C-alpha cells in the first residue's frame, strides 16, 4: 500500500501524517491489518527498539468524585461497586509503589479522584513522593490529581514529581457529551501548566466512547499540538453503574488500528497501552507491543488487569524486553525538550492515496465477564498485583 509506505517514510523521519492519512489508517480493512501493524512497528522500532516501559498505578484516593465524566467509575452518582477510600498515607502509598517497582515498573503514577487538588492535598502528595523516592531513588513519579490551580504545578515539581498526567480523552467537539462539569479547555490548560512548571507531560485519550474516526484523529492531533512526552491510549472499560456501561463497540482489530494511528501521528513519543487492553484486545494484546513502547503493569485504578506476571511473560514471549531504570525512554532529540512529534505544524506532505473502506467491521460483543472491579492492592489489606 502506498499509504503505508508514505507513513513509514514519514515516521522514520519523525514526521507525522496528514489528518487524511491518519483517517485512512482507521479505515483500513481486516485484510490489511497485519500490514498496518508491521508498518507502524517499523516506526516504533526506529525510535524505541524492542523496549517496553512499565508503569504502575497507585490510586491514592478512590471514588466519590464530584465531577460527572461519563466513562468513569468514580464519577458523581456512579453505581459501580468500586473501592472507595480517601487519601492513602505516604507509607501505604510507598509500599504499593514499591511492589510495582519490584515488578519492573520504571514509573509510578500517583492518581487521586476529584476535580483537582487543594493545596493541602498537594502537601500530602509531596510527602508521598518523598517517601517513594527515599526507597526508590531512580523511579519516575507522575502525579495525576486533576485540574491544577495556579502554583500547584510548581509545588509538585519542587516536591520531586517528574511528570504530570492529565488526559484530553476525546475531541473538543464531543467533550461536552462525556462531561459537563469541566471542559476541554480546562484540560488543555492543566497540561500546559504542568509543562510550564518543568514536568514531563503525559496526556492521552479514551477510545470506544461512541466517537467517530474524525473525533479520534482530532484528539490525537490536539495531543500532538500540546507536545506531551507520553500518550496513554485507553480503551473504555464499560463499568456497570456508569452511563457508558452498554458501550461495547471496540474490536481487537479496531484497537490495533487506533494504536497504529497514534504511533504514526506521534512517531517518537512514548505511546502507552493503558486501561482496557485485556478486555478489548484480548488474545491480540501481544500484537499491540509492536505499536506501543509502554504499558501499565498489573491493575488499573478501579479495575483489575491481568496478573503482573502474565504481563512480563507476554512481553518476553513476543520478543520484547522490559526497559531498565538506567535507559532513557525517549529518543535523544526529545529529552528535556518540547519536541512535539518531531515535525513543524503543516510541514506534512499531502496524502497520496486512499484506503479501502473496512467492509469487515463487526459489532463487538459485550464482554462484561471480563470487567473485574479491583479488590486488592492500594486501599485494601491484600497484596498488589505487580
Ligand atoms: S474528574 Fe477524574 S475521578 Fe472525577 S469523574 Fe472525572 S475522570 Fe473520574
């Protein structure tokens, strides 16, 4: 396919495709799927070799959020039977983090439900970061505490936070359909605040919320414009008790196309396979390793992932290797710099061809049996899955 040749050439140069080319990746047929994976895999290997970075989630505060994000099991009025607890202390949080590090995680992601932190919350997180780094000097700590107020990003940076996560989630056009208590611009502002304070920005999306191909491409291009260092790609976990509980639209093939599109648009950025991989990619998970260079180890915030040991086996069986603490994740030209996806806006060549419509799209079957609420790890007496 001329399309794939063009995308590989651009990706190897660190350039992004045009919007039309990105849409064409999503429109490829199942007959072309392995060619798409192989092409995006070449771009992945150019910038990240066969390394896989492991990240570990610690949910510092779970549930009872006043916001109404419709995809979220922790939202206002959620009927999902998730764990609910308020702030973990620094000791408990650092023990959970240590389990992830022992399992091979290079980054620990400290997450708290809520619209955004109070200054007192920032102080609590500062103490937690200190406790984690006291025992694991090399670990990267990413905070994910919601919308930031003035000065909070600087305080988190000063406390040792290496990165800040705040996802854009979906396109600006459809943001109002998934949340009414804050908007797309609020999210963009927080990502910029984190960057302005010198933290590495982590910002991604959730696919499978009923969005169109155009929405997916819009949000990925919006992310490219914001220049995050890492882009987590979540696939909606349709929790019973949330407004999107019946939204089972993804197929494993669709998930792979989405990941390939993100890789092409952000060729030299850390693309992370995030929540929902087990339930939507299912047996095709190993193929996704050819597209992403980063995954979460073990469990998610409120749901269980596959066993951490199974993650490590999958990585080894697929011929990849866990990235060590001494290895830089990003290519040299992106380290410590706002390098975007490696190209100037508008510098991409026009799209040379069109892709086939996907005639094989089959509605996904609901697999509620695969969604398990997290009952172990942080906030419980049971050991974490790492
Ligand atoms: S702000 Fe965060 S925790 Fe609250 S509902 Fe939205 S995604 Fe969930």
